[in-house]
C-alpha cells in the first residue's frame, strides 16, 4: 500500500487540504485500485480540527517540540519552530514506516516550511511535490540540491475556484502516480539488489565532458561500476556532497572543482564554503583534480560585476560569460583545496590530487582562449606547496584533463584505491 505524507498549514488552508486529501484518495481508487495511506500533518501556526488529520497540531508540538510557547513567538519564528517539529516528525515516519511520497501546497511561508522538510527529512529519490505560489520565480532556495518537484499554483491557494481545483487535482494525481511507481521500484530493487557494484560520483562541466565521459564508460564497461555524473553548477556539487553524506556513494572522482572559483570570486555557480568536505570526512576513495578552475561563471556579459570589467571574458553563450582566473586567484583556489584536505581528510591515504598540466579545461589547452601557463603553474605549485607533509599523493601529468589516456589512468587509480580497502565487497573486475 503506497503511503503519502500530506503537509498542511491547516489553520489557514483547511478547505484546500480537505480537497487535496479527497483527490488523493479518489485518484488512488480510480487509477490503481490500490488503497492509499495518507498521513495528514497539521503544521500551521494554530490548531485545526478535521477527521482527516492524522497528526494533530497539539501532538506534533508535544512530541517533537521543546516546550516553547508558540504565543511568545513572532510569525517568522513560529514558522521556523514548526519547521523543526515537522522535520523531526517526518524523519521518524520515514525511518520507521514505508513512506512513498510527500505532498504539500502553500504560499511563501508554507512553501518554506514544506520544502525544508522535503529537503532534510526525506531521501533523494522519494517523490516530493510542492504546489506553490512562488514556483515560477527563483526556486533554488526551496529546491536546493534535492529532487523536489515544483508546481506553480497560478492563483493563490485560498478558497475554492475551478482553476485551483484543477491544479490541486493534477497534483494529487501526479503524487499517486509517483508514489505507486516509487513503491514498485523499491520492491524491485529489494529483490534484485546488487551491493557489489561500486557507486562512483564524478563532477563534470561542459569543458571537461570528454574526460568525464571516458571515465564513466571505462568504469562502467571495464569494472561494472554505477557512475553518477554531477554537473558542477553549484547545485551539482552540493548534490554529490549530500549523497556522500547519505552513504549513497562509495567513491568520488572530483574531476571538476570549478565551483570553488565561483565561491571565492563571486560567480553564479558556487556550491558554498563546504565544498569538498563530505568525501574527505567520509574517508572514501577520493581523487580530486582541478577541472575548469580556469574560469569563473557569470550570466550575460552585462551582468559581470564592474570591478571585473577589465578582465579576460569569454561569452560561452548568450546567458553564460566566463572569466579567466588570474595567478593570484589560482593561488586562492589552491589554498581552499589544500586547507579542506588538511583539515577534513579522515584518511589521507585515500585521497589523491591529480594535476593535468596540459590544460585544466577544453579551452585552457595551448592555443585555447583561456590558455595561461602562468596561472596554471601558480595553481599547481600552490597545491604542491600546500600539501607537503600531508600524506596525500599528488600526481602530475603532462596531458590535459580531457585526454583519453589521462581519463583512463584516473579511473584505474580509483579502482586501485577501492581494491586497497579492507573488507571490500565491491566487484571491480579487471581491465
């Protein structure tokens, strides 16, 4: 039986969630003939009363709060407090019961609460659908590095009209379909689980795609690995770190660390100050390289900050402008990497740093628009200096990062690290 959690701020949207609850039940009975378990959680600022409610406001606060009186809190603080209560509640449900989806609907406050719960209390892969009045704008604060599906409500989620009913009906039908599919997939995976396949995360950018593709094919075809490629756009790096923390990845080839450039120089694709930390702290096999560290990413050329107006810029396409990093910036990038390794590496013997001296990206090879041997050498030297005595192996290679031989050697070295693990059960095959 599929199980869907329905998160509702019922003090202001009880009518709408009654309708959503009933449409979930109807969609399940019409489409699959399979009963649907619905857990409706009242997570508004004040209690509501309805027979459909599974976890009341009072029970939620009593069991998952810290005794704070909500009457003493501002509206914003109440939302924060209730968010923490709901996260704890949903975490317990996910841990102790079979849950196959989370659905919610709301304005800015309700969307903030529901999305935080979906991001932090539910695993990636579990269906998460949020009908929101703010879904047509910048949804990155709501979605983050997760797989939340957003549906724009078009009208406010207030009262009952034909358009809103249509949208909520679509959301209910979509959630029933996703929950059924997710339940079936979990059952299939339980029957055919093969945890002898190593799961490898690899970071990629357009200018490192040939190298990553070669690594992926080599690991899949020669070693039977399951390879997860993450587009290093900020969210991609965070997603990989999240999956490492969730123990969904066994090893990492962090070939493309360009997000560090954006973090340090104010570009559009930063993955934040914690980049690199998850794999280092986990102590899993981890090969780090410097793919696309020749560039900082901005939007259209007119959006490049004025203090960078005299820099070397390249219009990658009408919406993306690249800025070449300087030798001084290269040193800052190297310092970030070496500092993370020295402060976070649980097992330095499982970490290697690979330096493709023939070019760190497709456009930084000799003759390319971002070719700059001075900046590259500053990066390489600062990395070598910063890692002296760290126990981390540095591999200097004269080939560029997209060279097929370089890619194969990187992949093979990762396999060697995996084979060196004590008690390894991974079937990594042979070349």
